[in-house]
C-alpha cells in the first residue's frame, strides 16, 4: 500500500500529542470569585458571548466554550459543547504555562536562560553527534557547533537551530511503522504518545538532539514542540520536580486553582509542549496573571523581568491570515503583536487564551477535536488524516473570526 504524503501530517500529530482522556468535570476554582460575584455583568458583553455561541452552531460547530473577563465586570461565559466546570485538552496553550515555570525557576536561581542545553544532557548530545536518530549520520562539525550553542532561551523563542519542525520529519521517517499499528495508539479523543515513543524505542531528548541543527541558534524561527518538551525535561533536571508539581506549588495553588490534569511526554515527565486540561475559568485566570505582569491578587508569582520578556516579541513570525487577529511575533512560548494589541496562547483545533491590555480583558476559548475512531484499520486513515490537516487549521480560524466579530467589539 502506497502512503500519500498527506499521511505525514497526521503522523506528525501522533508525535506531537499525548493521550487525551475524556474531558473531566471539576468544581470551578475559587480564585477571588466571591469578590467578583458582587460585580455586575456587562450586558453588551453577555449578549456578545451568547451571540457568538449561537452563531458557532453553524459557523464553528467545534466550539465547546467561551468565557470573557473584563476588569470591573463579572465574567461572562457560554459552553455550547460542554459545561462551565469541564476541563478540555488545550494542546499547545500548555507551552505558555511551561514558559512561566521556567521563569519562576530562573527567579529562584535554579536555572539560567543562557545555559547550554547540550551541557545539561551530555550523554544524549554526545550520542547524537555520532549518530543522529533522524538519519543515522554523524553530525558535521557545523551541526555539532550549532547543537552545542543552543541555550534555554533559544528553546523558549523557537530558535534552536532546527531547519524544519522535527515532528513532521520524524513522522515521515516512521510513517510505515506507525501507520500499520496506529490503531493501538488511539484513545477516545487523542493518541497515546508515551506508548508510541516507547514502541519506537526513543524519547524526547533523543529525538531533539538527533535531528540536524542546520541553523545557527537564535537566527531562525522554527516551531518545535520537542524544544518545548525539552524545557520540561530541563526543569525536572534542575529542580527535581515535574513541571506539573512545580507549577502546582508555585502557580496553581497560590491562584486558588486545583491541580489540573497534565499528560506525559515520557514516563516520568509531563509534556512541556501539550497536555494540560483546563476549564475556561482556569484559562481566564492565567490570562489575568499575564495581564497583571505576573502578579496575582497583589502577590508576585512570576519574576517581573521575565514576564515582560515572555510577552514581548523576541523573534518575527506571522501566524493566521486575519488582519485583526493575526500575530507577527513570538516571545517565550507566547504569540505576540509588535503593536501590543494582544498576547495569545494558542493550541491545536482552536484553544486560545487572549489577553488584551488596552481593554484589560481576557478571552478564553476551547474547542473539541474531531472524533477519532477507537477501532479502525488502514481504510480509515483518509478521514483521520483529514481531521489533523486542513480541518484543524480551518476550525481554529473559524473560532477566531467569530471572536473578533462578536466579542472584541463589545469590550
């Protein structure tokens, strides 16, 4: 059976994601709601949220929830595909949480942004220089020099020196072995990447170091979820704590939030690039922390200097075609605008946290992923592939269009 090139986009997703269990209902956290309950709801904003949810039935049917907070007003929300207390897989929105974990560790003196990543994983880096996982070739001297120059900050800004997103490249390499057995990795609404990587006999550090470093670090933007996962690996190495536990102590609990589900990228390490499951209320709280420059209820949780750098454009990159909601920069795992109009956390299929400083407002959006068959064979692959390729980006675009049509004008 000849596999078309489009299958590689689906297989990229298999390498990008982890097991995504069914959304789990939780009790909405108490993060100052008692005080906010005394506030009045903004009628025009409430109407806009309801109008968007109504329009989404036809224009963005995957939209599962939208919640909007604006300073001085009580939060407004609608959940056409779920409920207020339901947690959803937010995919790459997770990267922004990982970023703040790094920032807190920097503030504690446990980690430096200029630390060389290869020096933290000497055995894996040395092995990769002799035989890269991607092509079994030894690195050239230039590639080795680039690899050894990669710093923590380069990982944060997606400028680590890879010429392409390694996930898609590895997917092509492992296409046949994954495709023939892909059914075993499918869960109710995702895939089990831990089992996938285990069966392939590899892990995140090996894949990260084992892909050619063809660009000088810091000179070329390349979206790289393996780099985000490496940040979680580094945090575990430097603090002795998994990123989920680390943030639970230093961020979630201080904000009055319950510890969320956070899927693994490896046996003992939560994924730095995906895997958080959050309610819209929890997403709004995170957006408010961003608006507050890392301060929550008068208490600083994230170092001021790091927070400011994280939400500023560190490298240029265009995202989305829409003029109003397009981004033109990337910070420390945050999507940015040079004009400062908003800061965005973005996840696959239409997961967003949008912080708008000029309006002192936060918009949280969650969307369902396409339903994947739990029992399937190779004949089902075309439909599965379609769910992860054009359908995913179009779904996310539809959500943003509705947000700027209904919500933003009402702020």
